[in-house]
């Protein structure tokens, strides 16, 4: 055993120091052994900390065989287009006729896919977008990714034939507890058939519970539960879909934190998808890719998603107004609160849009959707031109998205404004004045100007 260890020491020292240092290393090892030093003392004297760590791997064949080879970046034979923009569409269930916010009819879906085809905006697989973000491939300047959540039978029955007809790739996000269990869940055979025609599979957790909800668990139990939700779903899908690499995760309800996003990458996902109505750019964090959830009874988010720099929402009817659009005098066309991309400490924020510079608006056509709340009642003041809404209870999510739609007249096309902001979920718990903690020895009682701690 001693000889084996010394051979490893000498071998690694030779490799790390080069042939010119080989004799010096051997001489040092020999001197240490003659001085009565143990093998471990020889190792400590000869190897750097990094070399010591590598030596342990070399001594453990199982670890060495399991250790992944470092990825060597390949030289690119093309110029990477970092200005590209990707719009990810999110669907859920499908039915033959009718619809609800989470269920879209087959005719409506067919109409949307036909509009994309006629627009000539390329539809690309999510894996290609990730290759682009890793610098391995280019993508079109403007392109679309199509995704479906949960694993409903309607995806196979109604959406899949339309996608196959147009040759569109797509991604299906499945959660462990709703795969091949009968009822309205898809079977393994159906999933595998779709994979043969451009379908990629992603993970949607084990239970589909909101990952930010501790549910009375201790911190240790919550962290273990989080790990299970992320890791077990990935392993379950890869086991039942031989050859598939499950590299994408969709947050249930879009709920996540920075820690959860980091954990996604740590357990082996390349990316994670939100529901925050935002397009993906080269700089978008891989664990926070934006997505537009398409609602069955409304084309609003579909028009927002398919509105790019070179085409202002021209797919289907309607018009998208940019949040930074200005009138001929250089004034902002619409004033929005909370301001786009801002952070507010208010847990019940007033959400408003001043439309007065747009001219006459038909009040009966104004609608507002807020992430996590769906369609909300809007107050509109014709005198000020302000459309507003305030949540009746404290908001529990950080990333907020608002979509306001309206018509200038009943016979005019729908116009849309979409903006995002964040809520500081901690700010409301912090004291508004400095808290003075009295000394334990002879401290006076708190006065009106010295708030007591509790």
C-alpha cells in the first residue's frame, strides 16, 4: 500500500511539475523516506493542496470513473449573434371547443400556430436556445419557443397534430405525480411518440406544489423537500425515457427565489422557466428564463409574445404599446405605476396606467391581468384617464407582471401594454424607525420615541 501511494505521489508530481522537475521530486521523496517520514508526510511535503485533492481521486477508482470530464470549449467558426431575442410561449391544456384561462380550444390554437407560420418568425427548440446561450450555436434574430405544462392528455390529442402539421418543435414539462396515471394524464407511449416528432421533455417537479411554500416544515425539512422536488422528478423522467436528458425545469406557478434558482442549476438543470411575461436575451440568467402564458379566452399575451423589435405585435389583430413609447413632443405616451422594472416595498401596491395622452378610450373595453391573480377588476376615471387596481390582500410573490388591454373605440383593434415590476417581500417587516434596544443594566423603559421590540 505504501509503495502504491508513493507511486501515485511521484506520478502526479511528475505530471504537474513537468519532466524537468522529475529528478528533483524523486530526490526529495527519497530524502524524506530516508529521514523516516511516513507516506502521508511525504505527500504533504511534495504536493500542493490541489494536487492532494487530485491524488485522493486517483486512489479511489469509483470516484475517478464517476467524475465528469471537464468540458473543453470548442473554437467557434462563426460570429455569435448576442443581439437575438427569444419569446417563449406557455400553454397548459387543450380541448376540442370552448376554453378557460388554462384551457385553449383546438381552433384557437390552430389559428395562433397558423399566424406564427405566416409571420415567418422561426420556431426553435429550447435546446438550441441553450446552445446559443452557451456560445455553441447561433439562432435567428427573433424566434419563438413553444412549451406546454403538466402533461394533460389534451396536449397529445389536440395540440400535437397541429404542431406536427407545421413542423414546430416544442417542450412538454411533466411532473412526476401526473404521468401515466390514467384519467387525463398522458401515457409514456404518447410522450415517446411526440419525442419522435420534435418534442423535448422538461421537469415540472414531483408534486406541482409551489416551491416557495414551506407548508409548516422546519427549515431542514423544507430544504430536503425542495431537493426532492427538483432532483427526483429529473431522475424519474430520465429513468422512464431512456436516452433523454432532462435539462430544463419549469417552476410550478412560476414561484421561485434566487436560492431555488441556484439549486436548480446545482442538481443538473441547464435552465429554468418562469411565467413573468418577458423575452429571453443573451444576458437573461439561465435559471430565470421568461415566458408568456397564453390564456384560452384571450389573445393578449400571444400578441405580446409575438411582438418583436421589427414587428410591433402584427400577428393577429391588435397593437402593442411599448412601455417607453413617446409622443411627438417627446413625452411618455403612458405613465405606469409601479414603474417598469422597479422594486416597491408595498405589498398591496396600487397598479395604474395613465392613458390620458392616448386620446379617447372606450371604458367598457379596459381589462387588466396581474400575474398570480388573473383577470382583476379595473377602476377607470375618464376625467384623469387613469386605469387602476389595488390588491385587497398582501401580495406573496416577488416578480409581478401586468397586462392592460383596451380599445379606443368599439370598432378599433385591441391595444396592449405589458410591464413588470418587483415587490420587496421583506421591506414591510422592517421597522420604519431605528429600534433602540435598552441596556440590560438599569435601562429606562421605552418612550414614545423609542419603539419597543417585540
